[in-house]
C-alpha cells in the first residue's frame, strides 16, 4: 500500500444526490468513501482516455496520407 505522502487531499463540493449514491455504493462494495470515489474517478478517466484514443485513431485513419 502507498504511504500517506503518496496521496494529495482533494476537496470538492457535490450535490447531495451524488453523495447519497456514493454512500450507497460504498456500502454495497464494502469500501471506504475515499476508495469508492477513487475507483469511480479511475474508471471514468480510463474510459475517457480510451474514448479519446479511439476518436484520434478514427480521425487519423480517415485523413489522407501525404506522399
């Protein structure tokens, strides 16, 4: 496990409904609130990067090649 010095405190304000969803997920998945939010952020970022790469690859494949 990483040490405390490997982490950064990050405070955000979110709607109560989103907080309620995170709390429900943390209980279902038996994680801490921090672990649940971290996992959701990692998955969201991974999906976004994958989507961006697919878009870039699609755009570059349709561009004509210079001779």
